[in-house]
C-alpha cells in the first residue's frame, strides 16, 4: 500500500480530534428588566426634551408670546407620561396606556389646529403654526411609554403576540394617515397656488411668465415632497422586519435632525422655518411625514432593534434589506433635488432673476452623484456574494456626500440682499432658493444608519454558520475513511506503542492488486503492550508489502 499526499496520515487512533459540531442556534431570549429599563429611560428623556423644544411657530420655549396656560397643560400631561414609568403599576399595560393617552391627544390637537389655520388662511400671507420637533419627540415618548413590557426578543413570531399585533395595526393606521394627509395637503396647496397664479396678486385675471413660474414651482416642489413621504410611509404598512428596521432608522434620524436644526445657529438657513415643519407643500416634506416616522420608530424600535441585534449572524439578512430601502429613499430625494434645481434655473431665466450657472451646476452635480452612488449601492447589496469591506467603505462615502450636500447647499444657494426690516425671531432667512431643508439632515442620519447596517451585514458574511460534517460508514456498510475507527473496535490511548515494519530484501515480486472491495478493513494489534520488532532485513532494499494468500 503506497502513501501519497491524499492519504490520511497514520497515527494513534486515540489522538484523532473529535469532529466539529455545529453550534446550536441562539435560543430566543427571555425578557429581562434591563431591556425594559433602557426603553423607559429613553422614553423619559424624550418626554423631558419635548418640553424644552418648540411645538409650533407660536408656542414653545424660546418662542416669544407663548401661552402660559398651554405650558401648564404640557407639564401636566408630561408628568402623567413620566408617572407611567415609575411605581408598581409600570408593569400594567393598561395603566401605561391610560397615562400616556392625554399626551397623544395633545399632539393631535396641535395637528388639528394647524389644519384649521391652513384652511382658514390658505392662499394668504399668514403662516400657519406647523408642528415642531417638540411634538415629534413627544409623540415618540408617549407611544414608547404606552407599550407593555418587551417580550419575545429575537423571535421570528413577534407579530403573533396579541399585544404587539395591536401596535402593528396602529402603525399601519399611522402610515395610511400620513400618506392621505400628505396627498390632501399637496392637492390643497397646489389648488391655492394655481388660483393665486391665475387671479394674480392684485385680483387681475392675466396670465404671464410669473403665473407659469408659480405653477411650475408648486407642481415640482410639491410632487417631490409627496413622493418622499409616500415612499417612506409605506414602510409602516408592512410588518416585515426590514421595514421595521428602516422605519426605526428613519424615525430616529428625524428626531435627531429636528433637535439639531433648532439648536444650531445655522438651522434657520438649513430650513427657513427653523426645523418647525409645515404641511407638505412647496416648503418641502411636511409634518405628515415627520410625525408618522417618529411614531413608527417609537412603536417598532423597542422590539425590533433589540431583537435584531440579539439575533445570530445568520438571521441578520434583514439589515441588508433595510439598508436597500433607505438607499432608495436617498436616491429619490437626490434626483428630486436635481429636478428642483433645474426648475429654479428655468424660473430665474424666465423672470430675469440673477443666478449663477456655476453654483446651480455644482449643486446639481452633488445631488446627482449622491443619487447615483445610492442606486449602485442598492443594487450591490442585493448581491450577497459581493465583498463586504468595499461596500461598507462606499456606504461611508455616501454618508459623507449626504453631509456635504447640506453644507454646499447652504454655501452656494443664491441669496437676497439683507433687508432693513428686522427678521422674525423664529423663522425666515434671505435665501432665494430653499431647496435644502430639514429632510436633508434626516437623510444624513439615515445614511449613517445604512453604514452601520453594511458593517453588520459584512460581519455576517465573514462569519458563516458552521455546519455539521456528514457521517461516514454508518452501520458498517461501505468502505470507511482511512484512519477512521470502526464501531466496536478497541481504541488505544494516545500513547499506545506503534509497530515498526522491517525492510524487505531486493528482487521481490511487484505489488498485487489491493484487497477486493466489500468488508471494511480492520486493524489487528497484538495483545502485548510492548512494541514488537520484526527481523531486520538488508539495509537499502525496497520494502515489500505482504498480502493475504486468499486475495484476488
């Protein structure tokens, strides 16, 4: 019998390593007070921060002339919401829901007030109050605190839980309300602006270049904003884990963007209304989207984020699908921004306004490059065989481009001359084109979340689940692998003595055919424990292998 590189090395049978066993899948983890405690701490922080931020253009800390009685009402509902997080009743889902219901009703009252103001003063110079980041954080904190204790993290059947299925239905209702509200807002604003363009500012019925510019701007700006709300709010309508992850990332980015735009001095240039969202119209994405995304994140994030993070690497494919959803939204908004910049250039040419071709082209190139990279990454993430490290690096580059878009959009945007009239203490700026908005800051946070998801997906690809090796030689049928112990055979210890073969004399007959296939080969050992020496042969002669006389 000859030995080559393909044969299994010989040695003591007892020294063979045990076959690699497949690691058992991580069992669904039971609820622990730590997870519920983290959720409650985040909820308390949201409730407290909401009281320190503006709720609309005419109410909130830092806004002159705010209603004192309304402040007292806000403090009262905040205390009730915080009271649901402490005490022995915090484990009761019904008590938590009842104590947070007044806070949700207060947020809805602000929305209803803005709708009333918008309809009453539609088409006039009066600016409705809108809904500010204080209400965004407030609705997120109230909905997060109203939910029962976290159970079943890491399982695949969260929707089967009765209590969570109710919250899923609430998220779907929120998504439908967001889409319908944005559509109605876009339609009403478009009708008012067309009416204003046809009648004219002085009541005349003429139709000229100014009328065309007003209608064209209203259609393009409103359509881009509505499409963004429609695409993102559809994630609330589906109960998939990828949709919940994408909604959670978008909602968290919305909350962070609202706080950043309001607190930074440059926030009034990023958004003309200083982060206080109006309805969906030519002002960009409206509060119909921001409120819905914040509410969706509050409903999904406590269970989905913790459950997805504690899942084994083989179950984290939803991260990649969630990243693809976010990339689609970024691409849609970037290409829409290119369309809005082209529209502004056309309007400036029609009305003989001063403009800069260089600045407009530069801004459009930034938007287009970001959109193209987002589309390419979305297609690349669909291919699971791609290299993980370059994809993660390009996702980091995408996040850098989204941040650069905001900076360049402020620096190169055309401006009016400084007015002698004192500006409003809350909103307003001197930008002639307000394309950059709070939603661009939201996309910056979303791009950072996509980068994190790409890193997680890359780790899952580099660490595949180990498989159990296939068994060989079951039941003694079929030939066994070389060096494999047979059932019932006596396994010698690792230090068992070996047998030395002597060198045969020269001129021996060639090796005959190996033993016929059939029974598995057996290894015979002597009964004594000492090493048995065979007679020495002539040195330098070729070894001879002896066969049984009954062989073929």
